[in-house]
């Protein structure tokens, strides 16, 4: 569940910190070379690279 949903859990609900072994989700984007040259896809790739560099 989203963290904010569990920030103040209702009575009877407990929250367990999973630490560094918590499950994660990685999303990827696959495109063809032809689509990679379109402005929207280039902008998306630029944003993803900038976010990854942080």
C-alpha cells in the first residue's frame, strides 16, 4: 500500500518496516529507433536521464 495510506493506520492495522529488503518496482520504456527520434520520446529520455543522474 502507498506509504501515505499507512501514515496513520486505522486501529487494528499494524505497519512493518521491511528495511532494505523491501520489494521495489522498476519500470522501463522500450522504443524503436524510429520512435526514439520523435520529440516527445526524446524529451522523455532526457527527463529519465536527468532523474537518474540525481
